[in-house]
């Protein structure tokens, strides 16, 4: 205790330094301070850019067949840049096919997540704010949908109907709506008794206006974090359905379909399945890392962990050691 009292200045200096350096950091600055989250964001950005512009640049290479280049091994500069990732059993460029497959996979995963996010969130916020019978009916409906394994339900529906991209998006969105509904309902039910909501209600604000202006902005960060995690599940579900043969159908191509088509060549041409499989794993891991970062960045109680630079962390560590 005497040692701490004899050295009050460094502690005050560190506190002042921390307060001055923290300020109100932007999301970008917090992202750049987390190396893993930055790498994950770069990977996802690259995937999105590839899906947006890649097929227009390499679409023809993905369909051109050349039996002279059948099952060429990857990473051989002698084959040319178009075959840097090798070729398949029909001599088509694996690089071009993976680029086109990126767009197909995201065109299923992103719309499914967005539809489930919008419908489930609005429904859950509405049910949680009004409570009563509306909440009970909504939650029982969500329980009924969640009682069926989503992937199994998708398999049954796609087996009965045609396995088109639109049907895949629809069934995956429907099976994921309860996830957002339950989360939004819990957040909204807790917020509807808050002081600022009571104040708005006292001044005669209509319920729909309160939901739009006061409830939705508060629950949005949590739902966006959940959507990032759900993107991984939907992408893996689409890949699983395509692998089983009831997802994306030829001549279209997705990562899961490429894995399925290359499994019979695992001993002679491993890259046909391994490379698209790696694309699935890397994208899913990047989305999970970014979701973990978003959970901390959008939580006011935890955000400070992302605002500390190296020098501030050293100063705080020194103060804690001196205090002990």
C-alpha cells in the first residue's frame, strides 16, 4: 500500500493517457487493431469481389473443354495462368470453375440469410414488443419449425420439388427464420420496459414508430452478428445439399458440387475436391472470426478491448503489476 501511495503520478498519467487515446474510435480503427479480424475481413472482401466480377472475366474458361489438359496437376507454371490450380476430368480450368462457383454459392447463401434476417427480425421484434397472445403464437410457430432438423427438412423438400437455386434459397431461409425471431423477440421484450421506451410511449408515440425508432436500432448489432454466423451455416448447408446431388445442378457449379464431382478422383486428382473444400473452410472460418469480432465491437461493455493499442496495454499492465 505504501508503495502505491508513494507513486501516484504514474497511475494518474496512465489513466489520462488511456482516456486521451481511447476517445471514440471508429469501427475501421478497431478492425485494423485486430489482426485476425482484419485478415478475415480481407478474405471475405476478396470472396465478394470474386463473386461479383470474376465470372464476367473467366466465365468462358469455366466451360471450355480441352482433353489435352485433362486432370492437369495444380501449381505448374508450364500449363499457363488459367490452369494454375489444375484442371478437371474434362480439361476445364479449376481456377475459372472455382471463380464461377463462388458466385453461385454466394447467390444462394446471401439471399437466404437476408430473407431470414429481415423476416425473422421484424417478426420477432413485433412479437416481443406487443407480448401476450402474439408472442405466444409466434414462439410456438418458431418451435414447430425448429423441431425439424433444417438440413433434413431441406433434403425432403428438395427431393419432392425440383432442386433449383430458388427453392434452395427459399427452404434455407424458412428454416433459419426462427433463429432470428427468437433472438429479436428476447431483445425486444427486454427493451419494451426500458425508460426511453416508456418515455416515448408516455408522449403518445405509436407502437410501430417506437419499434422503428427505438427498438430496431438497438437490436440490429446483435442480429447482424448472428447473420454473420448464419452465413456460415447456410453456405455449408448449400454445399452439403449440392454434395448429396439435390442442390445446385449441372451445368451450374458451386463449391459443394465441385467437391461431389471430384470425390471419385481423390486418389488420382485430389485437387478436384480438396481445393473447393478449402475454399468452403477458409470462407467459413473467416466469417466466424469476423462474427466474433463484431460481437465485441458492438457491445459497449466489451468494446474497450479493441480500442487499446500496444503502448496502452503495456501501461495498464505496468499499473496492475504495481498495484499488486
